C-alpha cells in the first residue's frame, strides 16, 4: 500500500513539474515571438518613413520639372534653369 501511495505521489509530482516546465517554455516562446513582432514592426515603420521621404523628394522634383517645362523660353536667350543644371 505504501508503495502505491508513493508511486502516485511521485507521478503527481512529476506531472506537475512537467506541466510547469511546458508552461514556462510556452511563456518564453510567446515572449520571444512578441519581441520578434516588435522588431519587425519597427523595421517596417522605418522602411515606410524612408519610402515616404523618397516619395516626397520625387514629387518635389516632378513639380519642379513641370514648372520648368511650363516656363516659356525665348530661342537664343539664356534659361535660368541652366544655372541649376535642371535644363
């Protein structure tokens, strides 16, 4: 009888320890995954900021080119855009 009770107590102790171990690992995996998601989110935001800046620069350049094309230039006269190397 003592052997049966001892076996049951050891089995319960082992199962509780195993459950705690598995639960602790799951918490670790969840924490690691959340940190990876935060890093990915930050990298995406940095990339979006870079693309936004590049888009604004291209938009400004396009507007300036359209403005330069719309300006009348008399043949034989100098064009102010030639000074800025935009012509």
